[in-house]
């Protein structure tokens, strides 16, 4: 059943080696009413040459621009899209053939604004490999998810389909952020819309290859705190102090973990802040215990 046109925004920066695999996975979708808006964000590799191979494809719109970053590129794609729904797929990832067909029926519920799914992992050679996430805050949820999203972003960007009207309500990507732009967007949308998901891995997420932005932890952590503080400041009437403290404590616990080896002093400060904000945060106490054990373990060669 055709539930409306889906515009798939693909932003590409120097991912020419993966681009054909990505585009072919969209063109192979069993849900046929779609277009692809491919934004070449100033690539210096062979991305343009790969895009030219699809010049005869009537469902593909090709945008070539100077490098502006992922938020700028994705916003350019949204503006050029003509569909009733906007989907996203990064140029290094790929979809399962029935992805859209399985997701679109969930929009029959008028309150649902965003539909996502689980994902599987592939390596540089497109080979699947196992990974089981155990973080309880990263498990998918449906319905009114604002309180859960405040803790962490469990909505994988390249799995999402969004009603176009959601962007008209909350705006586009915030171009002041380099990373975490999807989390910021989902938080803003969660105020007004419900989320739903397909409990199956419909995305092949490429992990571990060179150039992957998620490796830049310092930028990610800086933008994470900016996004969190901005959302809290703008939604004080919707958030309880307990919710805010738990979210900040969780974030500082993550900071303590990431800085434990490279900046032990900063790591300790983050763990202590986490405990002060949420004395019931067991992960913060675990982090503190490991921090205390770090010097003696290094001294006897058991931690390098």
C-alpha cells in the first residue's frame, strides 16, 4: 500500500567507496514511491564520479555544494525534498530491501511523527559482524519518549523516517552543532510527536572505518552538553528536577569514563559531579571504584 512519497536524503563527504552500495540499497526498496536526494558536500574523492553513474535514474536528485558539514548538507537535502516523508541514510550505510515497506504502516497512527528501527553492523568490506548492546538507555522505545531521550539518543539516524510536517513544526537541523545533530532534532520533535519503531535490524550500519565522525569524542562530548543544556533550558515547564539531575548525572558519568585514561583528574571531577547530582547512580560509583584502582593496576602492569 502506498502511504505517500518518501524522500531519502543521503549526504556524502568523501564516501565514494561506499556510495554505490548505499544508493543501490535504496533503489532496491520494495516500497516504490520514493526519491533520493543525494547531497555531495564538497567531496574531494571520487564521490562525484560515482554519483554520475546514476545520472539516468529518474528518482535521483543530485546536489553538489561546497563543504558545509553534515547539518548543512542534510538541511540542503530536506529543502530539495518533495516527499510527504523524509528518510535519512548516511552514504557509508545501507538499508535492508523491505525497510520502508515495514516502517510506513506505523504512520497510520496520526500522533506518530518519527519511525525508526534496530540495526546491524557491517565492516569496510560489507561483511556483517555481531554486536549486542547492553546499555539500558539505548534500547528502543515507542510513544512519548522525551524523558527517555533526555538520557541518551537511542534513535539511530539512518534508520529514521519522519513526517515532513514535523520539520515545519520544529525546524531543521541546528547548524551550530558539528555532532549530535540528530539527538537535538529528536528531542525537539519528542515534545510534539510520538515515536515508533520496527523491532528488526533494517539498517546495515558501517562501523570502524577511517573517517567516521563518531570517533571524535571531544567534539561529541562538547556538543552533547550544549544540546542537553539548551533543551533543558527551553523545556523547564515539561521537565522535573529529578529528570534533569538524572540526565546530567548520566552524561557526567560517561565523561568520567571517556577521560579516565587520558585525563584522570578531569575524570574524577566528572564522576563526583555525577554522584552529587544523582546519589543513586550506581554506574558513577562503579566508575569511581575503577578510577581508584587505576594507579595500582598500572603499577603492576595490569592496565596499559
